[in-house]
C-alpha cells in the first residue's frame, strides 16, 4: 500500500537526527560496528545504558516480535516505555495527523520506535521529529532493524557475511524484510536466489539495485529439495494477506511454497533456515526439530540487536557499553 509518504528506497538522504530509517544509509563499517555492539549485549543484556530515558513505541500496524523485543530491549537497558500497539485507542482514530502525533510524542520521549502501514512514513517522521526515529517497518518498504538482526544471525551461524548463497523464498513483492536484506548485503558479495510465484516476484527497483551494485542473483520459480541444495541461508517468508487488495489473488498464491523436512535431505551441513515470523504454513512444523531450523534463535537475536540500535541512536557507544560490563 502506498500513501503520501512514499520515497524511493535507494536515495540516501541525511535526516536531522540520528535516526535509523533506511538500511541503505548504513556503511559497511557501521553495520559491523552494530554487529559488534549486539555481541556485547548478548554477553550481558542487563546493562543500564538508557537509565532515565523514555522510549515510545508507536505501532500503527500489528506486531508481536518487533514490538516486544524493542520493549524488552528498552526495559533491560533501564529505560521506561510508553506507546501503543493499537492506533484505534489513540487520537489518530479521531483524525489526528501523523505529524501531530510525532510532534506530541516527541515532547514525552527520547526515542520513537515506529511501525506504520504507509511506505515512507518513517522517513517523514525522521524529517520532522526533534528526537531519533527508529523504523520498525513501513508498509512493504523497509524493516532495517529486522535486517540488522538477520545479519547478526547470518554471521552467527556462518562465521562470515561474505560470499554466501542466500535463497529468498515466498513473498518477494511485499516482503520488506527481504528488500532490506538485499540492500544491506551489497557489501558482502552474496549470490541471491529469488524464488517466488510470478505474482509475488521481486519488484524491479530491487532487481535494478542488484544490477547497479553488482550483486549476483538468480530468478527462479522452482522450489524443490534439489533447487535449494546449495543454499547457505534459506530465508522463508509468508504470503502477507494484509498487503493484498484482491483476496482472490491471495488465495491463489498463499500456499505456493511450503517447506517440509523431507526437502532438506540434500542441504549443506552449514545451511540454516531463517524466517522473520510470524509463519502461517510456509514452514511445516516437522522442520522445527531439524538441525537447519534457526528462526526462533533468530527472533531471540532481535533483543540484542535492538539494544545496540537504541543505544546508538542516542549516541551511546560500544566503548560506553564495555565500561559498564
């Protein structure tokens, strides 16, 4: 769904505050720095780095993992949390504009974590807010904090980010997590395999981004044990019903690709299955007990990475964290 805040995702623009809006704004060095900081929090997640600060979580779209991991991250860092998970309970249901909501909440908080259904909403908020904005997902556009925890998980399981075969499967049209992952991996010489039905294929701007950044990719619609046998990372996504305006189209494609345990017989030993969750039925439960399943550990990593991001946007450094350990 597109609205008044739509921006081209690959144009890099500097915001007035140290916000995290678009993964493409992070340098290779910055990505590595945040990975290193997350590793510190994995060793000790209970450091009072944000004592006496307030984090506002504004979720205009439903969320479980992202919202709870951000709120847990803030609480473990000693911050207080305000906000909402249902916009119907706020003044936006009375017609209050996004600008007024952001400016009002900026009076009460030190950081705003925001998820919004309109693409570009986080960019707009970052341009007007006097405090940092952290994008927790804007429509089908970006999900940079999910991408950072994905990178952390990939590094954790593979021991490197360079030269990996990464298979992206399912909803590549509306999947903001895969869009952000492509952009973040531009530094690390990946080979992407885009596997989806025709109706949910990777949008052309992201194909263009791969071409412009010399990222190797293969486009495929085959999903078999043999076709995924060379994967280092198998990144599954659900078909997102909420993104469809035509429910007939949704019903036609929702069960296009389902991963079963018997499809893993030819996989590489190091291969890991990731998923941003929630899943519906695109990963059968018999996969959960295999050595390849890593999506629940991936979700856990969201805590450590989001602690690193909350600290970074207010200027707390890795050295500051080390001094508290």
